[in-house]
């Protein structure tokens, strides 16, 4: 079935399809079974689901709770940094509570793409993927100029692009204090490179960044271990960025990790580092460790310790004192709920808790102080690396979303897997986090599609409905996705400023998501810049 060949009724309706996992389909748009035609439910005209009056957007931001947070709903890359950057000017502090992924080499990129090609059943599509990979390598070359390890991409008022990994996205707002909490694992070379990059572009970091003395240090050898671990897993690899995040959290959990506060005690630092390196050498045959390596690392970290000292703070005390002083705090989540170590598609997850629970453990603040939580969700789904992706599209639509949305890693150029918005996964994410509102991003990317699919339900092979997002990987691979098809708008909406000006089909898409999920969408992204945000 080809979407472009379908004729839409003048009175839009939604068609519901039940489709097997797209990975097993040869058609670029999925073969369908059990076709049902039904009308779209009308959206209730309640205050939470209608467009905000003029000026209401600013009032809504200013009325956010004293401690608010921005978290990802999907598998990351939703555009959290942009919203944090926009909201930050209305807060005193922006804090990170856990880590975000780093960059990887072009060689690793090529290895990550090849397994995807192996899974292709369609020769023509596999060929297009090879061309895509060549384009990705060019993206890597372009993105690595300037070289900051990136997690969130934001733009300043002049449209200049900044790629941030460890430094909170509030750094572009001069009055904001930025906190790197105890839940973050800190790669000091990357942090200093990021600070130097900001300073060289006129962004002052002096006295504006605090690093928790309880945060664990991520060493370069953690990255080596990450690669060795992936090599051990062979074809069942998880698909990490191989930047050492998992091994660093492993060191933390088995209690031989090294924290920022240990840099203040260089008399015992060499012994702690030797224990950590010796443990790695005993575990991995390919890990080479000798006296020279220890000596070089100790000397390097003596220099790092001296430079980091002005940033080191008891951030638990700082955060709680700030709450007592009624300062407004915005928490910037990294990655997203579907990568959560407990709630994500385990084991294809990260090593921390990017959901709401990670805020308290990653910053040392009490649950009772948390207020508004804003979930950020793309208008479609993407995922990097291996793991279940029920609504993934391996055909032309997936390619179209990838290129229209520039779905390549911010620093690496690694292509993201693309597919339709998964309402089941989104509802699951909303349940876990208790979002008060959503930010729907990249709505403009869908503008060229004649119709848009929503994954509204899961079914087992025998047709039995699946109530919630399954924990079992086998179930996720075998389930059938039930789709609703909504009309596209075929209009460039990137310059639109008001919700009421959007095409009716675009409004219908937004409101259908609200109705299905039960959470209002207050912010709609229609482009990468600060100004490309519609308040609803």
C-alpha cells in the first residue's frame, strides 16, 4: 500500500489498521490486515485542550511551579534543550540530574548502521540505506568540527547553534545558575571542552556552573571498557554510544567508583584509581594496564582537579537552600523515559533513571517539592541503536522523516531509526511521570505527508488487545500495532506563530493526541529556533 495513492475524503475520517511489526514487512508503508473504518472522536472543548488566548503562553510559563522539570517521553532526541532554553529565563537555576549520551567515532557509526541493513528484507530499501550511511559520514565530519560532546542542541537569539552534553541548556541565559547534580557522571575532558567552546563564543561560564562533589567521574578508560563489553555481546549488542556511561555507572553501583570530591585528596587518589584500573584489567583481556598508564592518569587529573575546584559544590545543600529561599528551579532531564533502566525497553536502555524518580535521587531534593513536569514528545518516533521499536517504518516514510527532521546524531551523524508516533508508549510514559503538560516538537516535519499514522493500540498475534506497554521483549517484537490514519496538511507551517492559524488537519492531529493520552499539549515546536514555538 502506498500512502500517496490513497484518496482522502473531504470530511476527514480516521481509518484504523492492525499491522504486524513493521520490521517484518516488505512494503515501505506496512501491509495491513483487519481494516476498520471509524470516525475520529471529537475533542472535548475543555480549557486544557483549547488554544491559549493571546498572552496566555507567557502567563502559563510564569505560573509554572517553583520546582519544575522538562523530561523526555520517548527514546531521547525529542528537543528538550530548546524548551529548557526558552523556559530558563523565567527561572533562577537550571539543573541536570542524570547523564546524557556522548559522541562516538565514525567507525562505530558504520558498525551501528550495518546490522540495520542486515535486517532489511527489501533490496531497494537496503540500497537506499547504504546511500544514507554515506551521507551520515559526511554529517559526522561536519558536526565534529568544534567537537563538543552533545546531548541537547539549542540556538541563541542570533540563531547560533550550541550542542551541549553536560552543561545545562540554561547557560545561554546570563542570569541563570547551572547545576550538574550528583546523579550525573562527569567526563572532565568533555566538560572542559564544552566550557571552552561556550567561552570562545562569548558565553560566560565563570561562577555560573556548579558541579556536585558527589557526582562520579567518567574516565577515558570507561569508554574502552564500553567497547570491549559490546564486543563480548557480539550480535546481541545493546547499541550504546560506547562513551563509557554504562561502565561508569557500574563502577558506582559496585562501589569502586571515584567521585568529584576525591579530587580534593590527591594523596589517596592514585590508590583508588589503581583499584579501578586493576579491576578492569582483570575483567577484560583486551584491557591493557600498566604503571605508566596510572602515572599519566594521575598527573592529568591533578591538573583537572585544580581547574575544577572553583566549580565543585555541595549541590544537595545548594539546591535545598535555594528551595528554602523560594528560588525557581528548572530540572533538565537527559535521554527519556523509554530508556529508563527500570521502565524502558530493558536491556536496550541507559544506566540511569531519566524519568521523574531520577530528579529526586539525582539532585537530592524531596519528592514533595516537585511541581509541574513537562513531557517533551516528537510528533513522530525516533530511536538510536538497538532495541524494540513497535511503530518503526523501514520504508520511504521512515527515510522521509529522517531527512526532513534531520534525524542524525547531533555530534556523531549517526542515523536515527524513524517511525510513527506510538500512543501506547506515550501513555505509558505519561503514567510513570505524571506530566502536567506536553511539548509536541517537530510538527513541521510532517508537513509534506498526505496522511499521518498514529499507533493507537497493540494486539497479540491472536488479536487479543494488549492493555499497556509490555515489559517482555518477545511480546514487543511479535505484537501487532493498531493504527489510525489522519489527513495531512501539505502546508509548510514552520513560520506559523498562533495555534489558530495552523491548518485544520494539523490542529486535528494535535487534539487527537491530547484526547488519546489525556494530557494537554501546551507547547508546539514548528522549527529549530527559539521563535519557532507555538503556545496552545
